[in-house]
């Protein structure tokens, strides 16, 4: 009789310890701008949070804090792929009719519990 009671208690308690495995897609906007007097490019990231005036959203090295530069657009695309991001769309854009840059949109799947929403 005792093994049956223990088994029932384990079946009842099991859902309490189950983790939420819900997956959610998050999107990232990326603007690639050529560097002045260079063949390299800088990247600005947009994760959907509000932008402050004069905020510097360029990608930086996590260890040194220095601007992360890429040798080419393909170099930047390879980096994003290595980070687990998947390209959704890309298109050229222009600012004030003169500055041409490229915008890319990526998506990545995360566990819902790993997403921090500060809204």
C-alpha cells in the first residue's frame, strides 16, 4: 500500500517542479553604417526599447567596451549568425537623400523565462 501512496504523491507533485518551456521569438533591428575613410562598418542595434536622444546604440565589444567593427557586411552577417540570430529581411535605406545605409532585421528564439520585459 505504501508504494502506491508514494507513487500517487510523486505524480501529483511532478507538475509543481515542471519548468515553463514556452519559447518566444524576439526581433532585432540592425543598421549598418560605413565608417568614414574606411572599408569597415559600424553597427547600431535596436531591440525595441525606447531610444534616448543622443544615445550611442553602436555595437561594442563586451570585454573592452570598444566599438565593434566589421570588415564587411558579410562579416557582420556571419557574426549575427554565430550569435544565433536568423535574418528575416534586409533593405537599403537613406537619410536626407544622401547617406545610404542598410537595415537588417533578425529573429531569435528564447525561453520565455529568459526574456526581461521592462514595459
